[in-house]
């Protein structure tokens, strides 16, 4: 367990470092980086802004580009990569997190717009080594295949229980409808929400 | 996304003072951040109004008052709304997803932009996004587009479900700028595309939508929202109908009807309302009354089904209300 965590971290670290190196090489070679768009003159004062993010109980004082979404900030700056980027357009639910205890989409939330508001991500659900009952329910019910949508599903599922929308399978499906699953694990997700909600 | 300056306003005065010609207010961000990513909207300044104290939901002798920054989910669940104006609650609960409803504000909802796929794609011609560039939808894929209120320049629908309910209930929006506040009926607030589809409503630059007022209507307790779409949850309307009836025995004393998914703005149906007054609320009379509901429709190449679907949606909405106490 220690080892695999260790190698995950260094793999990401390695990828990040090599990306930085190749970018530096490209610039030194004078080539235009692939995917670059026409430079746009930034309006005066469009520089970074300071924001204090409170994530999973920790406090982070950051300088962020005002364009940075909460999703990218969690993943790229705070290395909380459990929250996934599916569509980046508010359509799939993979990026679901809780702000002030309510589920929202981090891909349509600007990081600068949630100063000092408590944010909970999938990494903040477990109690130490003990998974949250909803995480356990997803494992028990086999409520995933590839797992890409799962962090968002679990964050929504915890909220569905809190909102009191577990009255019937139909109600669960309606209130889980903001989370798409490309593998279509829907029947076992409904079962997991029921188990995790103690129904 | 293009660069912008970012600031946050803590009072209405601060927001109005901070707004400029090329600025955009940020509420829930579910339209604005999406369209900034697509570079369909590229304001030079973004002014966050999310924390302004405009979130109250209350009812008095002048009607229901909802602050512009009240959340869709909070309004949908509020007991004043579910008891007195079920059509509003249902329209909201049939909108978007639970996460989006937690983020999105009432003001942002009525100001959301069309979901026309060409509008959202800067590589295509679109008079609404780039005036004078043409309309890719008229000759392109237009199954979801409007059949009422269209022009040679634009055939896009207004996508808000809430606005359909509000137009049926004769609601007004409160607009505030540095000079003061004015109320505009939502039905008059939206503009038909004509040859200026980029002008969508009467909001002036820098003006703030402060709230929505729904006049008292005791019989709106008997109201409903029916939305027909390609998949049941989490989809925009092909057609939708907001309906309220004042039923005396089985006779329709008064009625309100508005439709979504068919018009370039939320579409009130006064001719059908007239045809229904003083008639019994029964399948045969309702079916007769809707015959002319879409006489003005001009279907496009892929949405010829919409007039008939609209008539059937009206019938469904009204008959749903027949059985209610
Ligand atoms: C995947 C998806 C599915 C959706 N499905 C539906 C649906 O089925 N039905 C439906 O009705 N809607 C649907 N929506 C749209 C959603 O309801 C709107 O995006 C939302 O209501 C906008 O509110 P907001 O607070 O997020 O607005 P913002 O994005 O913050 O603002 C929208 C616009 O209004 C301006 N603005 C906001 N508030 C004010 C104010 N108080 N005064 C002046 N200007 C203001 C902003 O500058 C911006 O131009 C969907 C959206 C998505 C992303
Ligand atoms: S229908 Fe309107 S919004 Fe769509 S492409 Fe044509 S002009 Fe643009
Ligand atoms: S990544 Fe946010 S909804 Fe898809
Ligand atoms: S498990 Fe693969 S997308 Fe849901």
C-alpha cells in the first residue's frame, strides 16, 4: 500500500517535471507551442488574485488566475486528483464536490469565487483509513466499472442522502441524474445509494 | 478563456458602481463560465455578485418576491412556492441537474443564453453571437429550434423552463441601475429576434436584475409544468407547457398557459386561453381548444413535429389538472 502510493506520487511528479522540461525546450527552440491561440491583450489589472481555499479541513492561501476553475485548482495546485474532469462543461457530474455542504460542479466554479467557503472533495470523505459508508457501499455493490465517474457519483450520493431523496429507486435515479456513467453502472449505483443511505 | 479582471461586490451599490460597458456579473456561473470557456462570451471584467443580499423568498399581499440570487434548488423546495405556485417548483425541478440547481440563481436563469449548438460554436455562422455572420441553424440541424417568433436571422429557442412558468403567471423582473429601480413584465422583457437577434432583452448595460415578483393568483395552487424531452431527466425541452386553471365545478373560469421549447421567447397562448374560458375541463373540449394553438408556426427542416407535439403537451398539462383538488 505504502509502495503503490509512493509510486503513484512519483509517476505524477515525473510527468509534471517532464512536461515542464519539454515546454522549456520548445520555447528555447523558438517554436510556437502546439495548440497556442492568437495572443490576446489582457485588460489592465487582469493578473492573478489572492484566494484562501478551505479544502477538507485544510487552509490554502493561493494566487490564482481569475480564470482558474475550482476543479483545475484542486487537481493542479493542491494535487487533489480524485475529483475528475469529464466534460469541463457542466454536463457530466464527474467534478462534483461539496461547497458549504451542498453538491456543486467544480468545473463551472471559479476558484476565486469561493474564498473561505468549506470545500469537501472525495479525498475528504474517509475517516482516516475507514472509508465513508457511501464509499464502502459502492465497493460492496460493485457500483463501478472503469471508475472514472465514481468520485463524482459518491459525492452526489452522499448529498442525495443528506437531501432526503432516497425514498424510492425512481427518486434516487432522478436525483442522481446529474452524474453520467459512460459504463452504465446505473443499477448498482442505485443499489449503493440505498445501502449507503441505510435504506 | 480570454483574460478578465475579477472583483467581488458586497453591496448592490458596489456592484452597480463597479459595472462597466464590457463587464459581466457572475452569479452561479453555470452559463457565464461555460460560455467564457467556449469564448462565446468574453467580458473584460467579471464582477461577482453571488454574495449580494438578494436571496430572500417571501410572500405578501402584492405577491411572491424572489431575490435574484436565490438558488433554483432553494426556490423549488420553498414551502411558499410548492404550496402557492407548484408550476414554479415543478419547472425548476425539471431543469438541469441537482448540482446545477444548487449553483444557479433565479436572475441568471431568466438571463441564460440559448443552447443552439451553432451559437455555442464560434467556428460557425451565428447572428446572435456575431451579428451579420448568418445563421447556420436555418440550413443546418434545427430539430430543437423554435417554430414561433422566428425570423430570417435567428430561430433559437429561449431555454429557460422557469421563465415559461413566470410568463404564464404574469411575473415581472425588478431591474436596478444607478438611476433607480423599474419593474418590467417578463413577457415584455424578452425581445423577438427580428433582424437583431443579439439583443435578447431589455436589460441595459450594467443594470442589475434584483428580483422577480409574481402577482397574487389564488388559483395558481392548481398549476403544473409538463416538459417533453428526449430523455426524462436532465435535458432541455422539445416542448413544455406551464398551466394554471381556476376550476368552478368542472368549468374553467380562468386559465393561464405558456409554452417553452417552441418559441424564440417563452410563449404565452392567449388564443387557447380564450377558447377554454367557460368551457368544461374535459378531453373533448380541451382538444378542440388547442386546434389553433400553433397556427402561426413556421417549422424548419427537422422540427415539423413541434406544432402537433405542442398541442398534445397542452392537452396533457390541462388534463393533469382536471383530477386535482
Ligand atoms: C448541462 C446544463 C443543463 C441545463 N439544463 C437546463 C434546463 O433543463 N432548464 C433550464 O431552465 N436551464 C437549464 N440550464 C441552464 C441553467 O439553468 C442556467 O445556466 C442557470 O440558471 C444560470 O444561472 P447562474 O446563476 O448560473 O447564471 P450566470 O452564469 O452567473 O449568469 C448568466 C448570465 O446572466 C448575467 N447575470 C446573472 N445574474 C444577473 C443579475 N442578477 N443581474 C444582471 N445580470 C445577471 C450574467 O452576467 C450572465 O450573462 C442548464 C445548464 C447546464 C450547464
Ligand atoms: S438560430 Fe440564432 S443562435 Fe442559432 S445559429 Fe442561428 S442566429 Fe445563431
Ligand atoms: S467535468 Fe464538471 S460536469 Fe463534467
Ligand atoms: S464506471 Fe466508467 S464511467 Fe462510470
